[in-house]
C-alpha cells in the first residue's frame, strides 16, 4: 500500500515509544466483551495500529491530517473505538484503489457535511475502475531478449518504457499489459520488426486518446450539471444512477470502438486488396 511522503515509510519498530506517549492505562474500564471483542471494544494506539496493519507513526500522521476523529481521553490514555478501525480500513482501501490522501480528505470532509460517502465512492469507483488490463507479468532481460532475437537494444527498451508497456527494475522487466505484449510477440513472429510496432504504437495511442476524449465529451455533454429539481447537491439516488450509467457505458464504448475499427479495416483491405494479392501471388515462370 503506497502512502505519501517519506514520513509514511518509517518502520513500525522505530515507534515503540508509542506506549510511553499514551501513558499507562489507569482506567481499568473496557466496554468490550469478556474476550476483548465486540462493537464497543476500545484500543490503545499501538493496539489499533496493529489491528489495522499499519505503523503507529502512520496512524499519528493520519491524525495530523484529520483523517481520524480524536480519540476518547481517559486521563493520559487515548482510547480508540471500532469506528476508528473502520476509518483506517476505509483509508487503506481507498489508497489501494489509487486515491491520494488529499482526495480522501475531501471525501471525509463531504461526510462531515452530511453527504453519503458510500454513495460518492460508488460513483467514483465506477468511474475510476480501469478499463485496460492492469494485470502484470515479469521476466528477466535475458528472457525478453530470447522472445525478440537481435531486436532488444537500449533504444527499444527506452521507447517501450516511455510508452508504458514495460517497467525495468534492475535485471527484471515488468510487462504492464500482458495482452499487448502477447500480441506484439505474435506480430514479431509474423515478420514485423519490433521497432516498427513501437512506432505504430505512438500513432495508435494518439488516435485512441482522441477517441476516448470524444466519447467522454459526448456523454458529459448530455449529463445535467445539477439535479433537475434545482437542488445544489445530487442525492444518493442521483449518484447511484450516474454510477450505473458509467458501468453500462463500459461495454458500450468497447463495442463502439471494436466495430469502428473492424469497419475501418474492411474499408482499408477492400481498397488495398489488389496490391496485397500481387504481393502474395507466386511468381509464374
């Protein structure tokens, strides 16, 4: 889980003074059940951090950024509840989904103003869920060179990295889109140079960027700026309908792109078929 700032990278073991910061627990009181569990359980800071799977220093950093509500104080002892644990788990999930801490702050502020964060997240997750294949594979540089004999050069590696197709880590290569990689392997085996494929990829990236921009603009242009009844803020139902719309658009957009590409290929092949036939026709003697 990535966390912003060098402050997030400190090891939990360096924070063993946390217990001393909170002082001894002289309350002797606990709202939890006999086994320490239950909806009313309370935690000391190191217990809460351990339960959430984060360093104590990270927990304190969240407090500084007001991502956590203040704990209950009993003398010198800070006591946290299960709601604090739920908040930490929500933050962890949002970070895993790619949110930055400032974005999480905005969502929590919206909750403080009475808006339903769950509904907001339903829309944002629907909109932000990656459309592309985000799985990854990994191989050695030697294995990569074996797949593209004589074609792996420092220039090729740099260009593929800039396109975002690979990430080089020492002698390991992370394949960021295995499906694209497999297609590239097949094209190279068919006799097309890897350098030519990468050159075409730049054109494809630009073309698909324009297509995505046009499609998003089309949809946004037909969405209301505000609820039809004049309310300033959308209701939970409004946001839910918008999230549902975004989810429905995903397969529709893919179908539109696939069909347009297929039609374009048909037009191009029909136009060039005579020349292609001449190239593949055996020479008569």
